[in-house]
């Protein structure tokens, strides 16, 4: 007698386990923002940019931006003054 096993996975369930939302770390120190991104299972990549109007070490923007859904372990470029 043959045994048949059926496995059903929905795309919604798969996507929710493989995607995360980029947290808003703009205007935070790099150390704080980096920790939040790592906690969200993302990989921060620091990019220093000159900016006389911002406190040194402050996050100016991220790419992808806050609120976007991305895959787990996605690299997030973090632009820091």
C-alpha cells in the first residue's frame, strides 16, 4: 500500500516569514540604528558622507527607506554624517 503525503504552502505564509520591514533609524546615532537593523535581521552597511548641518555620527538616510519590505539579511545602506 502506497503512502501519500500532501504538503500545502501558501505564498502569503512564505512571504511573511522571509520579509521584514526596514525600521526608521534616521536621526539616530549609527550605533543605535545599526543595532535596530541587526535586530530586524538586516545587514547595515555604513556609508560616511560629509554634512555640516548634522551631528557627526547621525544617520541621514537609508536605502532602502524605512517602511519598505525587504528580504531577510538584505543589505541596508546607512548614510551617516
